[in-house]
C-alpha cells in the first residue's frame, strides 16, 4: 500500500517542501511584467490611478461607502483608523431587479446621512464589482456578480452618476484589494514603510501593489516620475503545475480553466480539492470499506469542515461530516495525512506570490523602511489545519530577508479594511 505522500505525488500533487520557490517567483514576476506591457499574460495588472503619496491627516474624517456583496455599508472613517456611524443595508438589486433611479437613490441617501459628519469633501467608495478604473478615480461597471439585478447600471460610470444625484461633489472609487492596500497606511503611525501591498485571501484571492509609472508601459500619459497602485488580479496566475485532484475540482466549477492560482489557495476551493483527494484515495482502497462507501457518496465538502477535521477541531453547534465518515482512528489519521498538505501548499504559494510583489516593488532595501503587507480574509487568518500566518511569514523570511536582504512587515490586521481604505482614498 502506498503512503499518503506517495499517493499524492503519483497524482501530480507537489508537496510544499518540493515547490521551487525561486523559479516560481521568477515566473510570477515575468507574468507581471508582461501584463504591465499589455502583452498576453495571466495577470491583468490593472492600473488604478490611485497613489499612496502624502501623509494622512490625523483626526480627519471621511464619508465612505462599501459595496461588494449582498449588503452595502456607509459610515465615517477616522484616522487613527476607526469607523463610526456605520450602517448596513441590502445592496440594491439583491431582492429583485431595480431601475437606475432606485439604485443610485439608496447610495445618495446614505451619503447625505454621513457627509455632514465628515471633515473631507471627497467621498470614498469601495466598489468591489468588476469595473474599469479611470484617471478621475471613477469606475465603469463591466458586469455584475453575486446576482445583483440592476442591468441599467452596467456600462455606467457609477461615481459620476451618483454625484449627479447629489448635485455635485468629489468621489474616489477603489476596489476591495486596493482599499486593503491603502488601509496599511493607516497603521503607519510613527513607522516608515517604503511601499505597500494589499492582499485578500478569503473565499477568493487578489493582490495589489505600488508600481512606478515608468514601468507601466501599456499606460500612456502618466507622470513618469510618479507611481500608482496596480490591481494585479493575482488569482488569475496560471503558470503553475496542478495535480489530478486540482483539475477534477476545477472541472466542477462554474469557470473551469481560469483563475487557477485562486483555486489552489482560496477558501472556496480547498474543500473541493480535499474531496477529490478523498474520493480518489477511496477508489484506490486506502480507506476501510465503510469510509470508502461514505466518501464516495459525498456530493460536496465545505472548506470549513475540511479544515476543522484536519485540525481535529470540533466547532460547537456544527456537525462535521468528515468526523462521522472517518470515525475509525486509522481512517482519520490517513485522511489527515492526505488533507493537511493542501493547506501547506496553499501557505507556500501565498508566500511565493507575496514575495514576487515585494521584489517587483523595488523597495524594502532598508530594514527601517520595510514593504508593508496588509493581509485580509478568513482563509488567511482563520485556517486551523496549519499555522497559516506563521508559515507565510517563515517562508517570506527565507525568500526575502535571508536570500535577498529585502525587508517586509505584515501589518496589524485592520478591521473593516475596505471601508478604512476607501476613507484613505478620499483623504489622500
């Protein structure tokens, strides 16, 4: 009988210890450079026209909106980072189709509620749907996600349309990843950062970093001496070997063949990969007959249950299907040896791509001025199967500090980072 480790490798699963970190960093940077040139690349490398220069005025208050799911929020962001007067309400279009006026009225009413409480004139809006950024910090909606039913808004510059309903004003629109990057500035205090990275690892994943304008060759007319945040859409990276299990899980998604990197590290996909591993192992005769029959009949596996099982953690009030399937101690031990490598690989891949962004920024050469990484998301902070954050830091120490003398700092977690970042976009 093969060991779990042999079984994984025979199916093309490269264990974390055998991933060629330096080669993948090089490939990642190559894809970044192609995207910045406008050449064919798995990384979109979208210019955002948002900069990070300038000092955030302490005590400033900005009116902000945050839309990106089934609810939207309004409130006041204050520096040092704090949110007050926060209010949640359903995103227009989640409870049935809405017309243009109904859509913008919901946001205009929220701005009218909070803007009198702000000290900055500009409104910050975190708008986390697929949109094209403009030099004026507006956003043109490309299409809706998350089943929003407001077809009249597609193709519109949502900032300009909102300001029409407000009778004028100024607005700065950013997506959640860019806002997460900007939120790192709120943690500076008396510290000095040489550059910034925003990283989200939850249900999905994405990263943003600061790039010198002279390197964004597909962008014409930008100040060559300046810099701006690039939304990398890093989940799209596809220059990576995948296993038979990854391919099987990918084939069952709604968008097979795309967002390959995201499907190896993000929370929506780790459970499905685990299920494919367990089903294949059951067919190979690695489990008891009872466990094999049960896993063969399992239609889906949530990442939370996969993670909790591998961590031997029982969540109060939640039955874990894997605890009953692998009730036999030998089955459970084998299943964990098959499952934990999925999380170990995700942590190493996370560190590799963060290292690529730090290196590409060209900063971090002075230990007193590291590159700030603001990490956000449930998969990054709540994974239990392995110490995810600690693993990423250990890998970054080796890839950056020890090998290249490049310095980074993962900033303290910022609560409501999208709202905080939207407020900073309005302040800078």
